[in-house]
């Protein structure tokens, strides 16, 4: 059911989007999934078909479909590709089958495909209400996209696929001896972040998201597990470039630049700053960046929406 242990808050990113087109046809003998024009793995294709089955059940049809999808960012690099992808998939499939779902119903549907996809349905700043069962676990808007002029300078320090998926990371997190301590402070931290967004209090917002990012990765680093070949003390999502950028960001703040970082379950670093500081932050990143680093610069963005094919 993809029901989380706690609420969470996110911001939709204008530069990170998925465009998905779905065609249902009675002549199709099976579902076909194309990513960037190429067939996907059997594992991912099965996951998409399973989600389409949920939509088909609601619509009362059994027709197979062709799914064509493309991202504006690399997948599986800690950039929430499954959140964006399954939000787009849910909306496109529902619309193609003539379903008129409310935002809440669409958020619940997207959550079944990928938990965090429920947060990519509403616009702007969004909170996923954990709930206790499928009908009360969905996302709601905290503030619209035009509420606050802040910028996310995302730095992809590597385009390589991470060795441990976010889904596996969530499961392994429970192995950390520090999990309960982190869970205990999350409600208060969420309250402070929510209030900081509504009041446009960037200092509080920045401190809370940066501290939470470190807290989350401390859990990952201590989530011991056994692979097929060896024991591991935890999950190392950071690369040397990640650490270099985190340390640089703290020095930039010491030097007077209004910037804070956060991270997903991966090596990508998201540098948050007021819109007025965007150029200074981009220049600072480029002063330490390797040649293969990529930058995606985003503002708060709309959620899932239909576009002309």
C-alpha cells in the first residue's frame, strides 16, 4: 500500500519533469513501455503494468496500453524519478480511460505506484499525510507554487545509477539503531518547516532541511545489511563529489552566501537559496565543479497536469 511511517514535505521542481503519453488499444496483446523511445527492463515494465491494472480496475476495462515516457533529468540518481514518473503515469492513464478523479483520489492512486508520487500530484509545496490506511494516506498542498521565490540549484555529481534503490533504502532504514530517535523528532521538525514555508522564513527553513538531510543519511549510513556476497555497515549514497559540495556549501554560508543543502536518497545535492541569490550560488558551484557535473535549476512548480500531445 506504500503507507509511510511519518508525514513528509516536498517542493515540486520546475526543471525536473516527466512527460508521459498513454494509448489504450483493443488490438494490443500486452502493455508496452518505452523510456526515451527505448524498451525498459522487464522488471520496470511489470511495475508499470501492475499500476495500469489498478487504473483499469477502477475504469472497468482490460485494454492493454502503450506507454511512452521521458524525463528531463537522469533516472535512479536520487532525483525522485519514480515520484515524477508515477504521478505522470497515474494522471495520463486516468485521463485516457475517461476517469474524472479528484486530486485526493489521484494522489492515492499515484501513491500505490510509488509512495512519493502522491506528493507530485498537488502543486507547489506539498505535504504527504501518512495516514493509517489507503484512503487517508495522500498529499495536500501547503502553499501554491507562486507563494515563495526560492530556488533549488540541484547538482548531479554523477549520472550513474545508485547501487541501492530508494525503495530498498526505506526498508533497510529500520535496521539503524538510531531510527527511533530520528522518528521521535520528525513531527516537531515538520511543524517548523511547514510554518517556515507559510511565513517565508528562509533561515529556519534552511536549517531544518539541512539538519534533516544529515539525519536521514546518518540512518542510511548505519542501516547494516547482507548482500549476496558480503556484509555492509550501511548504505553509502554519497560520492567524493557529494561530500566536497556539502563542505563547500557550509563554507559559502560562512562567507555570507544565503544557501542551505538537502539531499534525496542518492548523491545529488540540492542547494536551496532565495531567488535573489541564484546567480551567486551557481557561480560558487561552478568554481568547484568537475566537468561532468550537471546543474538543474528549479523554482516551485505546478503538480501533475495534462498537456497537449
